[in-house]
């Protein structure tokens, strides 16, 4: 009786487990069917998708928008990545796709960079892609770069040696110069280490400060020129009088103004000078005749 009861309990437990397993199987199958039915496919052609696998995520701006459905090989030896995209996300025709890795050996994903054109059509192929960086290629490139650097250093070994020797010589000279400065030798050394020179310089600065203070307080000729308001007003009045005189001369007023501005006076003066010149020439021509006449009269 006890064995029958135990068998019954075990049967009930197994039955419940089978029902639960069947329920989960139906739910998972239904979920996958719904996912396939609600998504749309687009393709992206890459040169290399090393590390990318089916069911890896497809992201835009770091947000998951789909997954990799399949990875195929094209006739020209490139990778055709088939992606299943959430129907609420519209991919533009000019969108870009790239394979990104999370860390050096982390999980790869496809990153979609949205474009600005019309939404992509079903089964549209994105050709503007960036392939995944192969870690082996990176290591090889780094190794080649190091080899080039070593070759360059080897070829320039003699030049680098000379440059090093020159640098040592310059450093030695600088040490000598600094030592002389510390000892107070040379002009710079005296400027830095000679207390008497410093005191003299300080005295000159104090004197200059004293002169500036006197000028600011109106003492001395310069101080009065700068600070005496009466002198400023007098100088300004004098300049105004000079400007007034210049304006009068330009206007032809006064003797000097008439001499400068009156054209008739200029012409009269010019005529007078011409007459004086003619008179002088006449006198010059008649003087020998008068002298001869005077001489003859004396002889008689």
C-alpha cells in the first residue's frame, strides 16, 4: 500500500514537470516566432567580421535595436551580415555600419550610425561599413613599426652619438657658466651676487621714486608744468591768441595779412622792383659817358 502511494506521488511529480517543460517550450517557441515576425532584415557587407557571432546585438547610439541573424560569405570573399532590426527603428539609406568590440577580446556587436536620407527598404544592403580591427594585424603593424624605428636608430647611430656628445659639451659649458655666476664672476655674476651693486641700484630706484613723487606734488619745473593749472591756462590762452593771429593773416587782415593775401599789393611790389631794376641798369649805362664828359671838361 505504501509502495502504491509512493509511485502515485512520483507519477504526479513527473507529470507536473512534463507539463511545465511543455509550457516553457511553447512560450519560447512562440517568443522566437513573434520576434521573427516583427523584425525586418537588412544586410551589411564587411571585409572582416572576426569575432562577430550569430545572435550578437545590433546597436545604435549604445541602444540595442536588433541582433545578428546570420553571417554569410559573398562570392567575392566578403562577409554578409544579416541583421534583424526592431520594426520601430527606421534605418536610413545612407546609414553606416561598423563592428565594435568591447575590450580586446570582448563580445563583438554591430554599431549602426544613423543617416539623414529616406528609410531603408527591406533586405537593403549597407555598403558603407568599417570592419573589425584584427588584434593580430595590430600586433603585426606594431612590430613592423618597432622594426622601422630600430632600423632608423641603427642608421642614425653615429649622428645620435655626436648629438649626445654635443649635448654633454653644452651641459658642461652651462655648468661652468653657472659656477662662475655663483662665484660672482662676470657681469651677470656681479649683478646677482654683488651686494654693493644691488644697493646702488636700489638707491637709484629710490631716487627715481623721489623724483616722481616731487613731480606728482608739483615741485620743480617739470612738476609745475604738469600740475600748475594756471600755467596750463596761460599756455592755452597763448595758443588761442596765436591761432587767432593765424586766422586773421589767412583772412588778409592787418599788414602781414595784406602782404600775404592781397594780390594787387604783390603786383605793385613786383612792378616797383622791376622799375628799380630798370633804373639801376640805366644808371649803369650812363655812368661811363658822364665820367668821360667830366674828364674832357677838366682837360679844357
